[in-house]
């Protein structure tokens, strides 16, 4: 919904009040559709509400390099005309860069922040910013893909983050880098921004490795051998509700969550960059170290599927099988994690021939242990159906154990169970939940002697109640039997009566016959 206010002769205060009331009413009445993401004009809104945007609008490394060269040429042309506003802002930018080079980072931070704010005011009026804050303006007016944005603002935002990083104000630096990536998804500084975000993330997550100038990252815990040398997580950082009021290099709350957010920004904004797979691996390793095995298994799986050429591909298989097995909660729960862990370990043994004998032996032992766990899970199902008194399901799963694992310890127990069931069928015994319940006695019915009479008449039955067919009284089941046999099949099917016919009988005088 788009609103248009006609120009009037009212005062600016009246315009301001009108826009405030209009924005409040729109936000309250429109719900999620009327009140969009407050304070943001990033690409995520357009990707949802406008279908003309696609991943093809994102520029690759070559396009970003060509754009940087084009801006350098244009910058020389702008500086040749000293009377323009852009030329004056370029001079302000150069002065702020000089402060940064002199290591006067606090002054440079203020200069870059003010320059970025002033440049934003050149193409966004106060009314546009107000409408955007309330979410009542058209979304397609803020297109980060068209016209490449403002290069001076882009450079100022990047240098603002660099100044904050030099001051070790890492939370503020992350916010500045994220603002740059949201406003300029194909920024010319994408490689430098991702490296800085990676450094910030490994600092907050207690990974002390560094990143090379070419984008290579030596991430700890990327190898299965270093799994035992994992550094225990910090107690203060584990509790996200404990505030940090003294160290400006860490966030006030939730250092681990902010570190994972920085890594997520890397592989979302630069999915084909040199640090995308490293960011995924570091996120998965952190979840492995903190015991969040379900999330670690998801990230390892994403790394295997999206980056098959990564240097962490083998470790994603080995460690992925480990965390998938660790997320298995026992035979009483779903076996999907157990099956996936076994498939990953078997695939690792078949795909990677460079495994040393110790690794191969350990993986084979884990495969055997997973097989025993699967046998225990199947036998747990057998015991479950024995408790419920469903002999058909018991027979089915016992045969399943014999077919899949004939040499397992549970196979002998399955044979004994099947033999016991066969004996009970011969004796006519139906096993129930209560082991002390006695089977019901067999029914005895007196059958009259069907001997032919000399007069040729049919045999007659005696009407004497003592000679009439008798059915022994069924013993009333105990409370424990009734509670344990809730799911048992009925001994006799219910006797259904036919519905009464609405047609008149044949002897009915009102019936008409032809």
C-alpha cells in the first residue's frame, strides 16, 4: 500500500506530525505487511516482495574489480572539478584517511561516521528516512543493486569499520561491516570485510588462528586428530545473560552468538568466496566443542553438500559422522541419526584412501558399534510389542533381526522367542501383559447324539436345563490385566445387526404387487 500526501501550505511541524500519525496508523493497522522491517532497507525485503531481483544481480570478483577501476577513473574526473559537492566530500574522505594512517583512530572514526551520514542525506531526504523507518514507503525506491549506490558512502562505511577494528571495538566494527554488506551487497571491499569478520568471529569464539592475506584460514578442529585437544568453552561466554561491562572488544551480551552471526554473514554474502567454507567449518567446530551436536551435524552436512572441493571435505565426513552419532539419544528414539552416522562412516572408509591405519581401524570399530546399536534398537522394538501383547509384530521383528544380523547375540534370543511363540500357538495360549494370568478354560458344549430313529423323524434336543449346552463362566479379568491389555485385539468380533428395512412386509395389506 502506497500513500501520497498532496502539497499544502501547512508548516513543517504539521507535516512532521501528519507523517508520524500516518506511519503509526499504517504500522498498527497493516500488521506485518504494513510495518516492514523497522530501520532497515536491505536486500532481504526486496528479495521477498519483488521477484525481479535474483542472485544474478550479485557481482563476482571480476565485476567488483572492474567497478573499482571504474571508480578510480571517475574519482580523478570529480577531483578535477573542485567546485562540486562530491569533490568536497572526497577531500573530507582523504583527510579522514590521513587521520587513520596517523593512527588517530578515534578521530578518524568520528570523521568517517559523519561523512557517511552526510552522504546518505544527499539522496535520502528527511521524509524518505522517516517513511522508511515506519515502513510506509515503497520498497523498490531503495534499490541497492541499481546505479551501484554512492561510492563515497561505501568507502566511508568500510573505513569506519576499519577504524573501529583498529580501536578493538569489535562489536561496533561488526555492525559497521554488516551495514556495509546490507547496503552494498556487491561492495568493492567484500574480500577485506569477510576477512575482518572472520578475525572477529574467531576471537569471540576463542579460536586463536589468523587469516592470511590470500584468504587462507588455518582453522583448529578441522582435523579428526585435534578433536581431543579442543579448548573448553569459557564459562562467562557460555552464559549469554551475563553482561560484559569492562571489555569493549567483546559484546555486552552473548559473545558466542555474535561470533556465529559474523560467520553466517560471511557465507551468506560471499558464498563463493575464499572464506565461505572456512566460516562453515568454524561454526560447526564451535557447536561440536560446546556440545550442540544437532546444529554441528547440520553445518557439516551443509559443508559436504555445498563445498565438495573444500579442504575440509574429509573432516566434514569424519567429524560429521561423530556428531551425528553423538546426537543419537538411544534405542527408544528415532533411528535416523544412527543410520546417517553409519552411512557417513562407511562412506569415509570407501572415499578416502589416504586414511592412516589408526583412523581406519577406529572408523571400522565405530561402524561395528553402530551395528550393535541398531541390533539393540530392533530388540527394544521386540520387547515393546511383547509388552503390548501383539504377537504378530513380535514375530515380524524377530524375523527382521534374523535376516539382517543372523550372527548377533540378539539373533539367538529372537530364535528363542519364535520357538516360544510356536509352542504357545500349539497349546492355544495367548500371552498378555500380565505374566501370572491363567488362560481361560476351553468351552464345553453338549452335542446330542444324532442317531437315526426307526420312524424316520429328526432327532430332538432335550429341554432339560441340566442337559442343555452349557458355557463355563469366564473369569473376570483383574485390574492389572485390563490396564495391560488396552491394545489387545478383541477375542470375538462384534456382532453387527442389520438396520431395519423401511419397506412393508409381504403380508402387509398396503403392499401393492404386480
